[in-house]
């Protein structure tokens, strides 16, 4: 037990871990330009989502209505809805929402019009045919921007409880009700998402599902996996091309000047690094079958990586995907570097502009809680939680990574494959908590395998905790009934004290946290 941990255990005051350093500074550009990048930039991935995954075709063929889009957790930006449609929508939202009373909201044609109006947050229409108009039927394409996972609305027009909403957009907060699996299953060719799914290799699979997918899996089988929240929980996204079923909770992107390193495993030292990685792999995974992409997979996962690339190539060939990769990026080499994992880099200035915008986004206000309860919870937090976390949430997040054995006492990994140093071996322990780090961790930048510290902000909205969405509620997270060997086994045994800490965490923000003794 460290001195600071002993101090906390003995009830002495601490405002956070000792010897803290500032995160590695990232370059910033123009925040106003960055706002446009965050909201609307695709860097060409409309090619993947329209011609490979075929999301627009899936929406039309499956007749996805606006109400069904909301059920999947999507957000409608009311300011982007055309005035005539806005008036009709307002009228129908006052009804029982049945097809008889709300025909427009139950019509796939309305969904298409909303997408074409750029009103569905994160689904970006592009004038691909260059005729100066947006028409999906005429050949225009639809891509995806960062906003899809990191924007909510103020719910001022309509809220479908626990699902999507209509209102003015609020950039930065995590999309906690987005059912990404359901959305992906809507695509006509969800097999094109293969590298980010739970697959089977040599009869073995890692993830929540009992059976993995293969190159021979049908569209129906892939959709069944994606649509099952037990396999792909709501509010998560499988962000690693490792063939493991390891969706992680969507994270906020406000106040990124206080965050870092980035990614739940701290795999990125720089904010623009994780941004570039998202654009060049997650939003266009076809880069993985380029020579550089194949090199990346071999570096990370050896023969299993090569096998995944071959299986993915087979799927792309069988489903008629051509013209890839689609992302508009520059070849920079340095394959495997977190700054350019598949040797590609999108426009740096746009990444730096987005950095500035994300730095500038304010954190939401904390929930209104009783002042005495808040103060009592803060005091308990100070004496129990500051080995890893700061009390004052207007300070930089502690930059250290918490090693796996500390965060999961029962961490007993089996080595699945050796890798060239400084990378740690590919290794897996029981449970889902470490699944994100089996292949992807911070070791390629000289750091240990472990967990990065999250921003302790906007917690009142969260219903599930830990990056694998394995704990339901703050009280459960801090309840010793979860067991001494459970992930994050740092508990408040006394129920009243625990309740106080929960209220403190619900109420905390960058203005009201640890500044008052």
C-alpha cells in the first residue's frame, strides 16, 4: 500500500495523488473552425458508410422511422429541421405518436429528409454528385462525424426517456443512450464492420457473446450480435480493431484541456492522436486491408491479426465493396505509432482546430444536491478516493495509469502471444474489464498496461460505470458487496457515508467541487 493510500486509509486529508504532472500539451488551432470539424467533418468516410456498410440503404429498406431512430438513441437537432417540417413535427409530438395520429413521425421518408437536412446529429449528408443539392436518392452519400457519440440535446422539444431526444444540440457530453449496436445493425451490410466485432479465431473467441463471428457469418447473424444489448450494451462503442467483443462506454469530450492521456487504456498521449485514429480506423475500417493496415494488425496481434485481415478482405470481396479505403488522409508512414496507427493522418490543422473546440466546451453543471450532504460526501471522498482522483475537478486529471493488478486484484492474465518490446504481450484475464487492453494498451508509447483516469464530471446522467459498463449506478460502484476481487474494489462500507459520496459525485462540476474546504 502506497504512503498516499495509507494516508487516505487513516482518514487524513488529501486533495489528490502526489507528484502530479500536467498532461502532454496538445496543439490547438481555431475553436470556431473546430466546431465545424467536430460536428460535420467526415474526411471522406461517407464512402464507407454509404458504399460499404450501406447505412442509407439499410435505413430505407428497413423503413426506419424517426421514432425508431429516437428509440436507437439518436439526437435530432431542432435548429437544423426545416421550418415547415418543424411545425408539423411539433403538432404530431402532442399526439399518442401512433401512425394514425403521427404519420410523418412514422414514415421513413421523414427520416431521410431529416438526414438530408443535417438534423440527425452525427449522420452527415454530403453533396457527393456535386449538383449543389442534397438528395440521397440522387446519389449523395452519408458519413459519420465525431458528434454522433459525443453530443446530446437539451430535450426542449421531445424526450424519449432513456433513448433519443429532439432539441438544441449540446456538444461534448457523452451519448449515453445511443444504441450503437442497433444502429450498426440497421446497415444493409453490417458485415463491413467485421474488425470491430467479436470474431472467432481458431475456434476461440473473446467477448460477451458465447460464439464469435467469422467471415462466413451471415448478415442476419451479425445483426443478431449487434442488436443484443447483452453483447453490445447501450451507450458503448467497440473502438478497437482487435476482433474482441469489447465495447466501452462513450466518453465526454468537453474540457479536454483537463483530460489526458486519452482512451480508457491511456493509449493516446495526445487528443489529436485519438481523433486521427478514430477517423482512419474506426470510421473507415477498410484501411486495415491496405498494406499499412495489414502491417499494423500483424504488429499488434501477429498471426491472429493477419487472419483477421484476410477474413475481412474476403467479406469485402463477397459483398462487392470497392474503391476503398475511403478516408481522405495523407500517407505518413510510422505504422503502429499512436499518431498514425495505419500510416495515415487526416488534415492536421482540422485536428488541431477540433482540439481547441473540445478544450473550450464547458462541463455540464452538477446536479442540485443538498449542500450539507455534498460537503459530507466531499470529506469522505477526500479520505478515501484521492490516491487516484483529485477532489477539485477544475484541475488536470491525474495523468498516471493505474496498473491492472491494482484496478483488478484478481487480474491473472494468460499470455496469448508475445510482442516486440516495448509492447506488452497479448494477454487475457477472466471477465470483461480487461478486454479493451488485451491487444491495445499504452505500452507502445512506453507506458504500462492499465487504466487512465476519467473526468469526474456529468456523473448525474450516467447509469452505468467502469469502461466496460459492468456496474449499474454509483452506489453499486462504491458498495463492498461487489467483492474484494471485483474491478475497482474501492468501497465506502457505511451506507450513509456512501450515499453522501454519491451525492457529491452527482453534484460536482468545475465550479463546485473541492475548492471549498
